[in-house]
């Protein structure tokens, strides 16, 4: 799925590492507290997979798609603008679909994706990309939750992909308290395996993988930058 901060580009390398932790420990629960576009969880094999996110529109979209909702094949820029302006008049899954799938960089209603000469059919591309993901969403449990409410988990592999320090903001999310997050990870690691995607983590976290990738955060400002993606484990 098209989503700001999606791990699709690095999924090929990331998934086998996470999968290895699940397989070797033999745990039956895999949890993603920052599931976003479900671009990691949809490729993981585990008895139970749970994806949480604080952003209600993405959870509505993922749940509806999993349960058979089919998005419109085309949505014009005028329709997109109306959905953006009057969200309360539309089902939340459609708001999520327009807001993320049809917006530049998968950033919630950043701006309608189109090229200047109208050669590419972005609506069709989003529709096809979504249709391709739907079979892989089957069996995943989704719920709206702030990760800070997750306090009572044990015997799980928890993969965290939080908003990166210094990256663009996600809609429903205000500021992100990184120190709180680091402490939460360390607490959860007492009874679980905790893995984190970030570019930097403090003491107590060990880098287990890295790869330089090109990033694109929004409709102009950050295109073409190269940053290093890293995966950390709580030690
Ligand atoms: C980098 S994105 C996840 C991308 C996802 N891994 C993918 O590949 O599509 C980070 C997500 O964290 C969510 N988020 C931010 N603060 C949160 C919080 N306090 N609790 C739960 N989710 C939060 C955002 O809404 C966003 O969907």
C-alpha cells in the first residue's frame, strides 16, 4: 500500500530478518504497534498477527479491504477535494483510501497524485496496488490504538516502525515523545522480542541491519535524499 514511511522498498531484506526471530523463538503472536499501510505485516507468517495504529482512517481502510470492500476504480481530483473537505460525509475507508492511496507520497491528503501531462493513471495504479495487497491482509487483526496503551503483552515478537525522528508528521499524530518510546521498548523487551526500524536509537538498542535508500517524504521538499534504514533490537 502507498503510505508515507512505507517499508515496501526494503521489505525484501527486512522480512526474512523479522521472520527469523518468529521462527527461531517459535512464538505464536506477532504485533505491529505502528502498522501504517501494513506493508510489513502482510508478508509475515505467524499464527496470530495484530496491527495497531493511532490513525483511525488507515485502520478503517485496512479492515474494510480485508473484509471485502472494493474501492472505486477512479476518483477525480474534484471528488478527492470534496472527500478531503467533508470527511464526515464519506465512509472512513473511502476517506482513508483517498487520503493515503491517492495522495502524493502516501501522505494524508498532501495533494492529489497526477503528472503534468496526464500520461500516468495514478488512480488505476493505486487501485491495482491495493487489489494486490488484499489477499495478504486476510487473517490480520487490526485495531486503532496508541502504542502507549499496550502494556500487557508477553511472548510476542513486536516490530515497531514509528514515525522517524525528524521526518514529516502523520495526521492524527501530534508530537511523538521519543524518550517515552525508548523506555516503552525496553519495558516490553522484558517479556517479548522487540525490533525497531529507525535511523538512530540510544544506548540499550543494538543495530542488527542497515541499508542506504532513497527517500521521498512529500510533494517537493525531500525528493532524492538518501538515508540509511536501520533495524535495531533491544539488548
Ligand atoms: C512509518 S509509519 C508505519 C509504516 C508501515 N510500517 C508501512 O510499511 O506501511 C508510522 C506509523 O505510526 C503511527 N503512529 C504514530 N504515533 C503513534 C502512536 N502513538 N501509537 C500508534 N501508532 C502511531 C502513524 O499513524 C503511522 O501510521
